[in-house]
C-alpha cells in the first residue's frame, strides 16, 4: 500500500475516529502526508511511539483496545447494529495491517541512521478486541480502562494520575463497620439493588480511607470512584446520565459532607438520592462521609426560633440523612481497639517495640493529639518508623 493510500484509509476511520485525536496518530497522519524524504515528520512519529514502546503492533493495539469508540458509545459494549458492526470489522482489519507494517511499508525508503520499530506479525486485532469487549464490564474502555479514580471539573471527568494507594488490609480496627460497605459494594458490582451509603462518625476514624480502599480493592472487578465536591452537586444528574450506559459500576464519593440550614445544595442532593423524576442509575451509588449524623448544622437558635412549624422544619433537616439507605457509624476507638490498631500498624511499618511500651507511648501521644483515633495511631507509628521520638 502506498503512503497516500495509508493516509486515505487512516483519515477515513469512522468507528475509531477518536484515535486521530491522540498524539501518536496525529504524528503518524502528519508523517504520511509529508513529502518523501521528510525525516523530521517520521522522527516525530517514532518519538511519540517510543514513549509507549518499541513494538508498533503492541502500541497501536493498546490504543485500539482502550479507545472509547462509536460502537461502544452507541451500544455500551453490546451489538451496535449491522452497519456499525460491519464498519468495526473493516476498520479492525485495516488497523491490524497498519500495526504490523514495517517502516519501509509505511514510508518507503528509510534513512539508515533512523531506528526501525519492531512488529508482531501474528497479532489478531479482531480477536483481541472481541475479548476486551466481552470484558468491558470489568476492564472498561477509554479513560476508564486506564484509570479508576476521577474528579469532576467543569462537568468533565478528570483522571487522578496518582490516587491514594490505601488498601483494606492496611486499615485495622474497623473491619466490622467496613463489612457492611463492602457487602453493599459487591451488590452494586453484581447488578443487585445497592444503597447509597453514609459513613458517619468521629474525625480520623477512617471513613474516607475506607471508601478509597474499597475503590482500590474492587477496581479490577469494574468499580470506578468519582470524587464530587459539595459545590458540584448540581452537576451530578448530567453525570449520571452520562454514566448510565457504561458497563462499569461507579461510586460518587462526597467527602466531609455537611450543610447550613439554608444551603441550596441541600435540596439538590435530596433530589439526587431520592425524589427526582429521573431516578438513580443502576450502576451508580453515592457514598458520603460526614461528622454530622443529620448532615445539617443546627443551633439552639433554630430550636427556639419563631418558626410556626418547627417540627416540620426539623423533619425536613433530618430527611436528607434518611435518604441514605445504609448508614455506618465510625466511633472513636476505646482503649482496647486503639491498642489493637497500634499493634497492627507497628507490624505493617516494621516497628520493633515491646507492646506494653507501644501502648503507653501511644496513649500519651493520643492525649497530646486530642484523643484516640486511627489517624492519630498512624501518625504515632509513622514517627516511630522514621526514628522520631514521639
């Protein structure tokens, strides 16, 4: 195939058209359009490719498998109809030919001083894509295949490049509380009815860490975490519509949630949890953490005010928390639980200290820090591990 034919076929992609927006395929398209002997454009393409690997076949196949193509957008991983499915097969054949082409087959003669990439001639793009498509509910596609934690910015999902690596095995002391959240998460992954979850309790007891660790634990099973700030709650309905057709499962994570009595976001979250005409997507659950049981700041002035229907007002203020189907309480640890946490963390960090000394010094550190909590225990053990006199 001549250079101009490669270029025409590449520019004629329909199902995989989004690939043309990637840096690598833009560089390839420019190199194919360039005049023969233009080594600069070929070098730019090779430089973009070698960042990903030296085997051109594997690099292109990885892009194809992760791409959120038109068929997936239309049919969420299932059959997209004869027209698109036929186009999909044809484009996969072309992409396989492109991915197994040598530098000479793509660009003609190559200067001897330029490196030549490797290829894997026996690669089967159609079979690999079929397998990945069957696993879309676990591996995902597009940015969801590369990342499992996201934030929301201006209505768009932004992947977190280096998410908190917290694991469940690193969180001793609250296994019983987390069992309920894990069971609810497994129900979500299995397509069973799952509740929105409120993790309520004292500061530093591991509420946020539990959610992050669960997201890390079940990412290979198709779970993705999206952190939403309280000021972004109004964007959630549109986000849910966007995620509804996605075969993956999502936790919308709202950390440290609380409201003032006249906060407009209060009504927005109520509608999201239960009460809007759109309903909640079957593949989305809201997990929120808070230090307030009823989520709304309330003062004695509120109770002694001039509201003619004060009881109704209080019911309204408490109704938000009631819309979480599952509420899990994380209480400040007693001495036995705190000592257990200290002992387990000391093992994790390789701290060698007699347990009686560990407990005495840990208790003194907690007293100076304002009270016992898993966060305080971790700070204390980290100081010991660093050789700092705590």
